[in-house]
C-alpha cells in the first residue's frame, strides 16, 4: 500500500527534476556566455593601445588618480564637481598601485567583465516575464553581441553603467508589478548606482514613476509610498541648492535649447537605433510593448516606453545643441530590451499581423531612402559603434555599395519580420539578429582598433610615459595656438608628472578644467610657471634664454629652466615641419640689459612643382618661387620686446587639413656683441 501511494508522486518528481535540470543548464549556459564574452572583449581591448575618446577618457582617469592618491576628486589640481564618480572610484586602486600602462590595461579588463555581465539582468528580466530559458539565453546572447560592447576598451563609465541600468530596469519591473519594500529598495539602489556611473540615468526614477502611475493609477501612492518619499528627498535638496551645484560638470544641461532640431535628431536616433538592433525584431517588439498581457508585462512595457522616451529626449537635446550626430552612446542600453519584447510577441502567438506589416513596410521604405553615408562620415560616427562598423564596411566595399548593402539588409529584415508574423520561425529571427550583432561587433572592433593604433602612432613615442621616465615632477604643459588638443591630452593621460596646463595666446584648452592663460612678461618670462615645462611646438617655434632641453617626443619638448622660464624667440604660426600658416607673428625679447639688439635671419622656400606664393613680413612683401630660397634678414635695435607679423596672400591645403603658405627655416637671432650662446629650443 505504501508503494502504491507513492506512485502518483513520481511524475511530479520527474517534472520537478526536469525543471531543475533545465534551470541548471540555463545557468551554466549563461555563465559560459558571460565568460566567452569577457574573453573576446578582453582580446579586443588588447588591440586598443591608447585612449581616443577625449576629453572624457582623460577626465575619468584624472579623477581616478586623484582618488587613488587619497585626495578629493580633481583634475590638474582643480576641484571637480563631478557627480558620476562610481567608475573613478573603482579604477582608483589601479592608479594608486600600478603604472599608467598597467592601470589602463586593468581598467579595460574590468570594463570587459562589467559589460559581459549585462547578459545576467537581461536573462533574469526575460525569465521574470515567463519567457522560456532558451529564448532568455538568446536575449542574453543578443546583449553581449552588440557592437557597443567595444566601449569596454575605453576608460569611460559606460561599461559600468550598462549592466547597472539593465539591472535597474529588471528590478523596476518587479517593483512595479509586485510592490514590496525589498523590490523597491533594490530598484532604488541600482538606479542610484547607474546614475552615479552615468548621470544620464537620472531618467530611471522618472521612468519608474511613470510606469507605476500607468499600472497602479489611483493606487500608486499607497503601492509606491517608499519610492515616492525617497525620490522627493533628492529632488527637494537639488531645488534648494540649485541644479547647477548638483550637476557640476554637467551644469550646462540646464541651458540647452529646445527647438526644431530636437525633433529631427530624435527621429534620426530612432531610425539608426532600429538599424543598430538589426531591424528584424523591431516590429514584433513594438506590438508586444503596445499590447501587454498581465501586470508584469504592463510594468515592463510602460517602464521600457518611459525609459525610451527619456533617453531619446536626452540624446536629442545633446545632438541639437552642438553635437549633431547619432548619440548611440546614450541609447544603446535600450537595445537589449528589443529581443525581450520580441520574445513576448512570440509568446503571445505573434498577434497584430497588420501592424507588423505596416511597420515593416515603413522601415523598408525609410531605409531605402536614407543612405547612412551622411551619418557615418567624419565625426558622425564618434559616439556610434554601429556607424563605426558601417564606416568599416564602406572602406572595404566603397561608400555607395555599403549604403546599398545596409538598405538591402534592412529591407530583407523587414520582409523577414512579415514572414515571422505569418509563418513563425521566431528562433531563426532571434538568431539572425544575434548574427547581425556579431558582424557589427567585428566591424566596430576592427575599426576601433585601427583608429586607436593610428592615434598611438601619431601622438605618442615608443615610451608613452616618456615625461615620467625622465624623473621630472610638477611639469607644466604649455599649450600653443593652432595645436590640436588631442595631442596634449595624450601626454596628460600617460604622464602623471604633468600636473598643470597653461594656454599661450589663442591656444585651445584640452578640457574645461584648469588651463589659465599665460601672459608673457616684457622680459620674455612666463610668470606663474615653475619647474619643468612641456612645450607644444605643433604650430609654434620657441627659443628659451635660460632653459635646457631634457627630452623631446613628436612636437613636444620637455625643458628645465634656471628659475622662471624666459623666452628668447617665439614664432607663432610656424608648424613643426617648417610650413607657415597664412598668418602669424614672430617675437623677440631683450637680454638682461633690457635691450633687444641683433640680427634675425630665416629663409623662405617652396617645394619643387609648387605654385609661386607671396608673403608679407611687416611692411615688406616677399615673392617665393618653387625650388628657390628667399633669405630674409632683419637688424633689430629696440628697448624691450620686438615683434614682426606675417600674412600670406593665399594658402594651400595639405593632406592633414592644414592651411599653409610657404616654408621657413628655423628663425635665428644673433645678439649684437654677444657670443653664440646655446639656447634651448622647442
């Protein structure tokens, strides 16, 4: 009898065992997925030898160094009111314990791990929505296949914010669907961490409130009392002290203009985001979001829709106020929600065939009429790994062919979406979207690595920390007019000994932090500059009276002065290779007696085959012909400093986008009655 009574329990035990086996298999699969993603992204980061997203990467690193040294957040000694400090805090130990190169590589590995872990909250969200384990793993695989994981190679906050924001979405769905103190606190904690990683995710609490209001309506205060109270506290505090004080580095957000361009860039962002997702899953995903079934799905749909609107508004505002390009960096956190919504569409039995058909046709028409070359050109791909992959495709196949190929793929995806809505094949659709993501990731990674290697070759010597290697401390970077900030930022990034920055003339600062203007004294002195000087000679030639050259790399020269550095000669507008710009100025400074007396000499020339050019120095015009040298001599006898302006009648473009006129030898000034004393050059 005992045996007979136990028999009915065997099927239930078998079903339970099967579910446990499936759950264990899914968790093993998820672990393998995260591990493989981490290894692949780590390998990709190894091919990324230098930062290239400036000034952001330098600012995060400077904050990490300050925190690692035990001081308050600062950049070159200036206190940094920077609310997104989570990434600098996590990277600070690397900078405190290791060299810049090792700290850089460890940060990349940390980022690869964080971005790969984004698969976990996406899997958990799918399972919470009662999507099967297999499809949930597919959603997780889609997440780590995205080309945006190339950001793991950068010293930015995006790799950390990505999994935290997705975890906050998952926790938010639970907190709205089944309100409890534990779920609400989990969402609040994750949303706070995501915001501390990237301030853009301040929209998460707002999206949560919108979702709760739409789901609970009149019961929202009773169901979400704790989040409402905790949300109100920071909002009231921010209003009390002023948003500008809270936002700090991002205070300019309060002054962004809302105009017609906002709608334009929101539309562009939506279109390109659809293409970045692979397009195939979008029609079904939108139908599922528009037609949720049950409270949990309603929580997901409303939270996702509110988050989409909030992030699109942020990206559109940024693009329409001085950064006119696809802001994928702001938006890629939305992409993993697409396969989750698509799987809900499959779970519901593929409803809304007409809606899917209409959306698919609209997508195909827009893709056919909108070539991507206009968005991927020049700086348009700066914030978009997807457009970076398109640009790589253009290099291989040609611009026109690449645009045609993308349009054909989008049209094929639209047709496949219609086919899935009528005949099934959802798993193949998800697999196809993952394959598109993998292909885009490969293209984005190859293009990113090539650009990073180019930056490494163009701006850095073999020893990236060459200034530190000299043993110098407290070095002041002198940034000069006409020099690209990126070259100076690379030196700041790799050399901890460069602690100050000064701007000479119309020089462009490397970032918004301390870079005060440098006024040259009447005796040629650089007041306020103490210790070694790192002089940028990209578009300026300098000779110092009391400084010795320690080392040089590229267009930079490291000098050590006896006391306050004093200039002997400075020619602004003369490039590192001898070309003169269209305008410039040459200045001389007196000796200890206050007298500037001597002879200034230089020669003008043009390469063989060039068109003749004329350039005026002071009141004298010089005609320069190709293959011939024109000697220029000035005898100077004045008290105090002396200057000579020059201006060319016309200019010519070089391959590196410089506008130049004629070539000039290094100007030489021989003081009257003085032996030729060695003077340091820069």
